[in-house]
């Protein structure tokens, strides 16, 4: 990557961050409001952009440190994010299922962290408990654990 390409990408990341700050925040007032398609898009757009920017910055640091193999491995996440985002754009009816899958994953991460991480501070514990409570409210109870992947890349790339 030459410096010009990297600089342009950094500028794009900055523009995206600025745009995200202007994007209306998702609403969590009620289950009905939360699961409206427009609200789910607010969540997905914000999360997808933040994930890509975070991974891009990490990849740059790895490349600058001469760690190209880990950088290449991390770049897979950027590609997967693009594939998922493109799939959801073409299959908007899947947006709720994607969001519920993600929430279920977050629920079990928070629950398992509370159960098995003895080094967690009080603030982290409180945040995870709040996350668990919010997810249980929005999903109307304890979610059933789901698989490690939502949909395979093959399914999302299929015509």
C-alpha cells in the first residue's frame, strides 16, 4: 500500500466517523420501536462502520509492525462485514434475525463473563448486567443459544 492510498483511506474513515456522529441513534424505548426496520438499520450501519474502521486501523498497525499474516487474518473480518452488509441490503427481511442472533451472542458473552471472569471490576459487572437485562427485555426472555455463525459466506454470496 502506498502512502497516498493509505491517506485516502484514513480520510474516508474520518468522514465515516463524522457521519456516524450525525446518524440518528437507535431507539430502545420498546420492543416494537427497537425492531422497526429503520431502527435496525441504524444499529447495523453504526456497528458495521465502527467494526470496519476498528479492524482497518488494527490491520494498518499490524502491517506497519511487519506482521502481515495476522493483518491478513484480520482483514477477513472486513470482508465478512461487507458480505453480510451487502446480503442484508438485498435481503432486508433477514435484518431482524441478524440482530437477534447478534443480541443472543452478546447475551451469552456477558453472562459467561460475569460467571467466569473473576478479574472483572464493578463497573464492567454492572455494564454486563445492564446488557443482559436489556437483551432479555427486548427478546422477551432468555434467548436460546444459537450457533457460532449466523449464515455462512456461501449462503450470503449465493445468487
